[in-house]
C-alpha cells in the first residue's frame, strides 16, 4: 500500500512537471511570436503637403542660444505660446510582417523651438504631451512628453519631414547653406 502511494505521488509529480514544462514551452513560443509581430516606430515620416506647424508669430521668445550642427553654428529659439495649442498627430509603425499601422494621438503642444541658419528657419522641435477628454469636456494632460522634429528639406517652406527625437539628423539641409547669387 505504501509503495502504491509513493508511486502515485511520483507519477503525479512527473505529470505536473510535464504540464509545467509544456506550459513554459508554449509561453516561450507565444513570446517569440509576439516579438515577431512587434512594431518598430518609423524614424522619419514624410507628408508631401507639409506637416502643420503651430503659429508662433505672436509667441514670446523666452530663450535663445547657438548650437552646433554639422560644423555650423545654428540659432535656436525657444517660444512660449500665448495659448495652449491642441492637435492630433498620426504616428506610423511597421511590424516585422511588413504591416503598417497608424496610431492617432491627441496632443497638447508644450514647447516650440526653431532652428535657424542665416535667418532661414529650417527646423522646428515641438514637444507634446498626450491629453484626454473628460466626460464634461475638459482636457487633462497625461503621460510622458513626445518630442518631434519637423524639417524643411528642400527650402520650399513646407516642413515635410518629421523625425522622432532620437532620429533627428542634426544636420543643416543643403538649401540653407547654399550661397544665393
């Protein structure tokens, strides 16, 4: 009787261990499949008509400095907007299967910087904070800031290239530094 009980407990332990191992194996396969389907944020998005840049002509310059970009000294100005500007932006991701997804985020602009060389604005750095709308219609900011750069790549006045903060090329576009005759 005692041997039967030990045998039964031993077989149950082996069965539980087998189920646990199979469960871990299945979970590892699921994690591996999830990793394959993970999306990578696209570092540069081009909008041929240009991205909408907030109006800053009435904004107050609260700081300015000179920064180095590609061996050029660039004027950088920080603006304080007179009123909060709300917008929505589409962000694009591409998963490993080549499927493009679009995520629309509702954002409040908190900071606007301009980058100028020889009095020519070639880039904007805009910091946003996501917002939500309450049941009574009020807006509440939440989450971490999102920093995006908009660049006029060809001098047409349209800021058609949008870069994630970590992917900003930190270069002055060729059209800015060309000598005009």
